[in-house]
């Protein structure tokens, strides 16, 4: 629903009304899904509709007393009022997203293009628009001049679920490509808009809010504390996320009237008059019921009469000009249907001083708005030849032609000079003794399948597979328990790797290459734990490290905040309070202690019961650090904090008065 209100101030709070627009200076608008108008002025976007009073003109020179003449004709229309202030551009930002570098962006993948945070108070318009001849021609487009896409939507930021996070899609169309290259989603935790755009194209994006777009060729992950959401690179176009997709179109209706509150349809007109009436619904036709419209004054009241100015020169009679538009399909010889109102291939325009459209095609200037039919495409390649079934050979066959004397018989192929066997199907082949088979692929003898060059063989009895390079320096052995790969550098030096159920091992040997590489020395190994949740790397000296656990510790990122806690020693001063804030990055912890407190006297206090360093943040050893005892600009003493590896916090007080005892430390964690 479109809601309209009127007021006399830019924030809408002075003279606010949803029904009475008489003499109001500002109009406010907003759209939502509630039929009733809100009385909260802050919900409306306000625009000034009444200009300021112009400055008073200078005193004109008195003219000479003329002879009384006859009554003159109707005077000409008065001068046009001052031009209002320039409007604000609807689009607040625009960007060109260039994914045409195919070395970086695969043309068969959709990449996330991440924008800055969406506002959560209003719907935010986003338009992705590409037309033909816009300077982009990816390999997946089917037109010589590129492709077109129009993705038009409005999305509201989720704000961790504080709003519905809805997305309304006004348009989702595309041409000259098999699937739309553009889509949209929102990472709702951070209210992050994400456009999914296909690699190879160049895209033009406009928004009605300020935003920066960044392509992410390897995907994107948003994270805050322990919360994160991911927008990966995808192999196919994701369905745009949102609700109310392709909702009903709304229509804005306007009528004018000479009276402030018309009661009959004949008091309304399409021609601008003293009062304007508006309303919004889902019906294209204007209503004839004046009660549906909200009426407000359109023309300003008559101002006070100015002093006599300098007499001007006689002008010509002023007339109102009208633009008329019609359509034609034959270059302006005849109109299209509906008296030229139906859109055609030609547009005709006419400007005159008559409100009604001219009925003659000759009154219009015609211009073509639809291109000619494109040229016929080139002849396609000859398709594969089918099988000819005939008792006699085909005459004048082409190379590759297939021929079969009858169904189930061998299929022959013409090689250019003779018919050769192309395919034969045998349900049962019974051979009494087949000692060996020799073919282009090699030999099959006594359970051993061997390639023609001898570089590859399969032993069907032992299950062993061996593959060697042509020069014999690289070999791969596949056995029941291992897969070995060996590279021989010299006759007395080789490197090898072995893959089995327990992991991957690397060997080096000082003798010539052998089938069993484990005769050499193991250099290092990579093995998984029992659940295959982590992997250890062991070097030649037996030193090991667990990879995933180590990486997690090195990249750990967590935070803690105790909040402001009453104490310690509230018996001394009830206003005492302390707060502990911790941030851990990897193995390093930064601690900020904010304390304002009074103590019974100088000396050592703690560890405190009110706050403690939690597990996962505690230092590897006990330590002490100084702090200043401050009140306003004055330093009254110097104390020490003691941070213990069990999480306890102690303090050594020099000045016991009610002072600030703030400090920041950094230490290495105990894990």
C-alpha cells in the first residue's frame, strides 16, 4: 500500500494530516503491507510541494496618463512561476561489475559479488541491467551483440532477524542466453546483499542506497565472533531468495477538480486544476468515485497585488501545446489496432494545440522502433549417417556409411575403397583353447595382460597393476595392500611414495629402482587418526605435528566480556565496579580491565570472586603488571594487577581512595 500524508515542516511533525492537504507545504510517502495509514511522521519520506514566497519586485516608473480607450480583449496568460528546486536523483549509486577476465572468472560458474550492509529500516532497490550492444559478449551469449538481463528487486536488511528480511522481485528476465546470468541472496546475520553473477560478463548495477560492490572469485564468508555465513562460488544459477516474488502491480491514479472535495464524477477532470486527488490500488483503470481520492490543493492561492511595473511589449496569444503518439506497422500508411494505440514497429508523433489526437496518419512524423528480421544462419554440419539395411550393398556410399544385410547381422563400414567389419554382436563365444590374444592393445597370455610396448601390464592372478614411463624412470605399482610411485634419478638413486590404508609415506633409496620401495629409508609420512578427523605429519627424525588441531589453534578468534559487575569490596564503597574484556587471536590474548573502586587500605587484595579469566583465555604463567591510580587528570598512586594462570585476578593497592584502576595487558594462552 502507498501511504500519503501532508505537513508544514520538513520532518512532517508540524501540521501532520493524512486527509487534509489544504495549504500544506510538504507531502510524505511510504509503502508497506498494512492498509491503514500510519500517524508516525518518521515513517514518511517528505518532499516540498509549495515554493517560497518570491521577493517583492521593485517600484515601476509611473507611466503617462493615456487617453481612455475601448475595452480590450482578454489578457494573455500571466508569467510562469519560478522553477522549483532540482530533484534528487532516485539512484544513489551505480557500479560496473566486470567478470569478463576468463582467467579469473570461469564462464560456467556464478560468483558472489558482495555489497556493504543493507539498511534495515526501509526496502532497498537493487537493479542489475544489461542490454545488447553494452560492450560485453561472453562465450555463453547467443547473440552477436551480447545478451540482456533485467533483475529488479527491493530488499530489506534482516539485522539478525529483527526484521523479516524480505525481498520483493519486480522483474527477473533475460534474453540471448540459456539461463539467467544474475541472481540475488542475503546473508541475514550481517544484512549483507549478495549478487550472484555468471563469469565472462560485464554487469551494470544501480541502487537507491549507497553501497560498494566487491566480486569474490574464491567465495565469501561473513563472520562475527562464533557466527558466520558463507556465499560460495556455484556451478549453476541459484534461485533468487525472497518472498512475494512477482507480486501484483500497483497503479497510481490522479484526477483534478475545481472544488476542494468533489462529490460526483463530472466534477473531476484529467486537465490540471485547482485541486489534485490521488490514490493507489491494483486496478489499472481510474475510478470515477471521488471518495476514493485524497484531495489537496494543487494551485497556490492568489498572492497580494504587486506595485505597477514597467509596461512590457505587446505579446502574442499564448496556447497550450499537446504531444500525440500513435503506432503503425507499415511505416505510417495505416494505424495499428485500437486506433493506433496498440504498439507497432513504427511510432508516430505530432505536436499541436488540440487536446484530442489527430485522426489522420499524415499528421504524424513516423520513425521505426523495431529492427529488421535477422539474416538466416549458416548451413549446419552434415549429421551422422544412419545404418542402411539391405540385402545388397548401397551404391555410391560415402566414407563412414554403415551397411547391414539384415537385423542382427554384422555391421560393415565403407572406408573409401571397401566394406570392413564395423561391429559384431555375439551372445556366446565358445573357444576350446585360447592360448593368447594379440591385438593393437598388446597381448593376453596366461592371466597376464600386457601392453604392446611393455610399459603397462595387469596380472589377473595377483591383482597387480604396473605402469612405467617409456624411458623407465617413472613407475607406478598397484598391489593389494599398497600403491607405490617411484622416480629413478640415476642407476643408484630413487625417490618413492607409498599410499596404503594408514596414510602416505615417502622413501628414498640408494640402490637401483626396485618394486618394493620400502627397501629404502622412510623420509616422512602423513597419517590420519582413527576417525580421520585430523592428520599428523612425521619427519625423518620422528617429530610429529597434528595439522588441523594446530591450524585451529593458530587461527582461533574468540571474545569475552564480563559486563560491568558490582564489586569488589562494596562494603567499603557501594559504587565499586569492575569489567573484564578479552579478545583472543591465535595464541595471544589482550585483556582490558576497567575498575573504579575504593579499598579499605593499601595492600594486596584478591583473587576476586566477582570476575575471573575464563578457560581458553588464561595465561601460560602467573604475571604482574603495573597500573596508575587516577582521578580526573591526577595520578594518586601506582598499583599492580596480578593475573594467575588459574584465572584469578589480584590487585596491589597503593592509594586506597575511590579512583580509576584501568589497565590493558597481552599474554600467551596456556593452550
